[in-house]
């Protein structure tokens, strides 16, 4: 090559190398953000599992696989979730072992009575699991099936029951220690960090939702479905808060702030829904009644939506409330300037029972004459807007305190109390007890010793799936995992583990199948299959201290384990299949009962308890209905939100009555609460009309007391008028749509 040719050769473009390096960096970062956490979870799970197995061998425990199985069961994404589940697993194991000792002591020579006692205990524990849910429910599940695991093997040798109980506690405790240490020390994934991301996403989604509703960009159906999803978010945040509490770096004050944040979110969500329903009713009312009110209210909505588009700092919230006060004053001035053209209305100033109000013509250009019903609607909307601004300010303040890690002094809003319909609780306990008795009867008639495994599997999964909104799908996935694991476990045990001559080679032989199961657990779609693979292999593949490689025993064990899971699947398919978590009819009835309790239950923290129980029921409905709820589910959501609105108003009226001196107003309000309670207890057209009339009479009494009341009491009486109006319109909606017919 001559110099001229060399000079003509273009130099290598360094941008190509930089581009390749950037591409490699992006792909690597993408892998670490997607697949990386999943494989890190697998690595932690395998380290905990085989560490527990090695220690179990070194300590000479009777069933080393129990320690390994415990670590697999406790394998969860974050250290807080692992520690929380470990705590409740150990607690449930202790209670279950104690129950087994008591049952065997009561019926040492009576297997039928012992099985009946164990069935009753398991039914009780499963009902408790369905009632509490989350990780507290797991403690009930463990207490139930641990008693079965100790009592059933001790039927023929009751003198060994204490040894079995101590061994079980030791093996489970060893697995718990290994899982807790590994997940909390080795590249831990803190649940508190994930919780803060959840808080930020919740806040942003609610702000966006509020703006969309205020700007009329969502249909009523879309709004109701958003409320349904928010109910699920509230339950999820409570569950995450409980898990983060177990992490070492999580302060108790932070837990209280999270609890207060969730309570504030429920408060602002309820106020916003009440406001939305009022405006929705006005838009569906007679134009002559609605248009003047909407003409005054909708500009306030637009200003509020515009203000919420910016970051809601304390200064911004003060400006928003000042703008709302100015808008309200201007609207009231416009009302005062209007011609005094008013139609006679009913005593409460609300709409007549037909749902229509006679209109009134405009007196002059730019002035809006409002009759009394229209004035009540306007005052109610303004009161709700001001209440929403106050609730939103408290919600934003708690949010900024959490995200900026500021310590805030907050009052304890009370524990989150989940609510499961009683019929579902009873059905869960009944199903688990019947499953044990049926498999025990099969054990007696078949005289097949391996049926004991089927008893345990049927009991375990009837209890575990009782808190699931789709129990058959959950058990079906685990059953699929058992079937997939059968050939893999056979090959692993007889062709790989059998050739291992020390612990390192044993790990190499068993690692692939356990890693496969752990990896599938990280996928929401295949998590049940992964759990099935890990549980099946933990029982059959892992060797004992004195190992026997017996093909016939392996096949018998495999068949009995699979049979037990199949029995659990059939139990959910055949025994009370409609009585499962989140079933719409049971949720609808439970929502109605909660509204009735709002009228009669003790007042201590009633508002908080009522709010979170209704949200919890809606969360169950959301989990059971899936991503696309049908029309029937949406009807239950609409009914639940209406009852939530009604219940809040009733509780506020009861609070006013409790703090007032005897007189006409408290007496009238007490009558409203009594008539409403009677209607909710036995809904009918007559009871509904009686409640409506009581509301109208109470409205007249409150208005009559307003002129002579002190300024502070005037504010409370005005709030009472707003609550009466909310109760009136929501009750009228139910009567006219026939929702009460399906609620009792």
C-alpha cells in the first residue's frame, strides 16, 4: 500500500465504539432492573435453604427437609415480609404444637374422637385465617395444620407426641433463623423503600384522578372503578406497613405516619366521592334546578383542578383555599344580587321525593335566582369543597412529611380492622374440617399408610386458600407444580442425588430443581407452580439422615401428596363454591350491615372503623373481580360507595347529637338516625319514606335553630344540614334505583 492509499483510508470512527458501549450498558442496566432482582432472590433463597439443610444435618434433626421447606415457604421479595411471615409462622407453630399435645392427651386411645377434635380445631383456625387475612391469617393457618401434622402421626404411638412437637418446633425454628438472617443480611431488599415508592405512586395517582374528575374527563363508571382500585391500594399499604414494621431501620414513628397517611387518604377519598356524587346528581336533575347551581360550582372546580396541577406545598394549599374562599364569596354575592324569585319547597329544602324541583327563571342577566332547594345544593357543594380542601391539605402534609423524612407528631388513628363476611368465614372453616374428615375416612377404608400425606396436603391447602379470592385457581397452580415436579424430582433423586457422596455434591444435584421453583415464584403468573415445585421437592428429594432410595415409596408418596392437593381443589369446587373471598353477593350484604352498624354501634373510633371495613370489603371485591369487573360487580361498588357516603353522614350526625344539650335539634337528629337504622335493618318502601320524612323534619328544626345559635354552633348546624342533604339524596337514589331490594 502506497502512502497516498494509506492517507485515503478513513480512520476508525470512535463514536461506533462509544455507541456499542452505551448499548451494552443499557442492556446490562435493563437486565439488572428486570431479571437481576429475580435471580438475586433465587440466590438468597438457595443460600438460606441449603444453609438450613446443612445445619439440620449437623444437628442430627429427624426431618432435615422441614428446615429447608420452611426457608422456601418464607422466601418473599423483601426482608420485612420475610421477618413478618417468620414471626407469625413461629407463633402459629407453637400454638399448633400445644393444641396437638392437648388433643392427644384428651383422646389418646380414641382415633375417631381425635380426628373429630383435630377437624374442629382446623375449622376454627381456618375460620380465623379467613377473618384476619394477611400474615396474621398465616399464623392461624399454621396453628391449624401444625396440630394435624403432630397429632396424625401420633395416633398409633401417642407417647411420642411430645417428641414430635419439640422436633417440629426445632426444625421450623432453624429454618426461620436461616431465612431471616440471609434475607436481612445478604443484599437485603428493604420493604420500607418499596413502601415509599407505593406512597408516591398513590399520591400521584389520586391527584391525577381528582383533576380528571373535576374537569369532567371520567365517566361515572370509570370513577367507581377507580374508587375500587383505591380500596385495594389502602389494604395493600396497610399490609406493607405491617411488614416494614419488622425491619430494623424502620422507626415506630414512621409506622404511625404511614398509618395516618392511609387514614387521611380514606378521609379525602370519601369527601371527594360525596362531592362527585352531588355534582353527578345535579347534572342528572331537572335543568331548571341544576343549571344555576352548576353555573356557580363548576368555575370553582376548574380553579381547584388548575391549582392541583402544581406541587401541593403548604404555601400552594393556602393559596388554593384562599382562592376557594374568594370564589365562594363571589358566588354568594351573585346569589344575593339575584332577584328573589323562589318556589315553595319542602321542609328540608331538599328535592321532593320524585327527584325533581320546579325551576325558576333568571331575574336579570348575570344574576342567578336560586330557590331554597337550589340554595341547599349550593351550600352543600361549598361545604364539601371546603372539607375536601382541608382533607387534601392534611393528606398532602402527611405525604410531604413521609417523602422528606420529617418526623411528624400524629395521633394514632386506630388499627386497620379487616372485615370478612361471616358466611365466608363459616364456609372456610366448614370446608377445611370436612376435608380432613373425608381424607381420614379414606385412610381408614383404604388402609394405605401414605394417605397421611394426603390428609396433610388437603388440610394445608384448604386452609391456605381460604383467604384467596380465587382459591380454585391458586390450588390448581400448586397442583400443576406438583405434576410438573414429579418427573423432575424422580430424575433428581434417583439419578443425581443418589450419586452424591457429600454435602457439596448434594447441593449441586438438588440445586437446579429448587432454583427453577424459586425463579417461578418471582413471577405473579407462575408463583403457584413454583411453590408447588419447591414444596414437592422439599418433601421427596431431600435426603434424610438415613436415606433409602425406594422407587415404590417415592411413587406412593408422590401419589398421596398429589391426591391431597386434588382433594383440596375438589373441596373448593364442590363444597359451598359461592362462599369464597370477595364474592359479590356476600360483599353486598356485608356492606349493608356495616351501614346499619354506623347507626347503632358504639361511637369510639366508629368513623375510622366503618371507613376501613367498607374499604376492605371493596378491596376483596376488587381482588375477586379481576381487571375487568362486570356490570353486577360495578352495581355492588356503586352501592358500597353510596353506603359509605351515607354512613359517614350518619356518624357525623351522631357526633353532633352526643355533644349537644337536649333540645329539638338533637331529638330530630336522633329520630333521623333511628328511622334510618330501621330502614337499613328491614328495607322497604314504607321505611324509606319514613326515613325521608324524618330527614325533612330534622332539616326544618336545624334551620329554625340557626338564627339564635352562636357562630361556632352555626358552623356545626350548617354541617348537619350538609349531612342531612347527603343522606337524603343517597337514600333517594337507593329507593328509586331499587338497590335496597338486593342489599338485605
